[in-house]
């Protein structure tokens, strides 16, 4: 913890010495999303070693999705979603994943949807099934083509998600609860590598023109799904090679309004 705090302070100090203001969480969300500004990207990566700052970045990303690019969202800015059954637009929808090791170093990337359908009643997602294409897994933070390919290959291997045997992951919504402020809590079953565990996620819905948008942020414990590599729950004395079990998932789903298609 002391090392991570020192790293956090050092990142801020570097910016201060250059007479620059440290980027906010929402600014880091934009920097990471656009993949621009290598120096600022590196600073954001250092700042995100702190869990609280990383959570703020995730929340900014979610707000940006439902508010058309702006993180300054309020309940009044949300347009109630139409009732009906919807099909996920697999071309534009995606999940941004993020993993962290014990030193605070992060990797992130994208997963695309194989398919998805859901039902909305009274601006709540009351049921649905979302299927991720595990073969679509990519990394977005490593610029070296060789290193990037090496990491993706490892993540798809038996050490991690064994994509050759388990090429999809699913989340099935069983029930929902209105949590106010334009959001809802959904409860369902998350299946990864053929293992199913209950999972809760908070979603924000918004409707713009003929497009329905759903954004959410949730974590899952990879050890529960037998993803063992570098996990302290399966191996001892890993030191700096220990990889945290919590994987952060930032979900953005788009669907066309049936009546407008």
C-alpha cells in the first residue's frame, strides 16, 4: 500500500514540476478512451493504481456513454427508455475490461458481443441475455504489436480463459430493481468457462433519437471461474507476479428503437 501511495504522489509531483495540473478522473477516462497523448496516458495509468481513482474513471466512462460523450450527466438529462423487446447492436456495443497486478500496473482491452436481447418495462431492464464473443478479446494499452499479441494469446490460453474450449461468456438477467437516479440494479447469472455464478450490476439507461443506450460498471472475481494464473487464491509466494482477481467490466450496449427502424 505504501508503494502504491508513493507512486500516486510521484505521478502528481511529475505533473506539478512541469507546471501542469494533474488530470481528473473524467479527463483520464477521455485520454484512455481516445488513446492519445502518451505522456498523459502514462500519468493516468499511475493515478489509476489507486482503486478509488480507478473507480471514478469507470464511473466517468459510464456517464459519458449515456450522455453522448459528456461526463456531466444528471437524472434530468436522461430520457426514459421505451418499453419493448430489443436486440443488441453487436457492431457498436462492447465491454471494456481492466485487470490489475499487485503493483498497480493495469491492462485493458475490449470484448465484443456475439448476441444479445433484453426487455424494458417502465425504464427498467426486466430480463435479457447477453453473450460475449471471447475470441474478440483485444488489448488497447500496449503499443508494441508483438507484446500486444503475446498478451492476448496468453489471455485466450488455458492459463486464463481457455477460449478454444469456451468461446463465449453469458450474462442472463433474472430480476431487476429500480435504484433511482435513472439507474437500475439487475441480478442474474454470469457464466464464464462453463461456470455459473450469481452477479449483480448497476445499469444506466438513456434514449437518444432512435437509439437506446445502456451503460454499466461491475467487477467479477476471476478465481470463481477457475481463471488461476497469477492468483493468490491458488498459488503462494507470487510477490510482484501476483495478479488481482477482480476484473473490472465497463459495459456499453446500443440497440435501435424498433418503431424507428
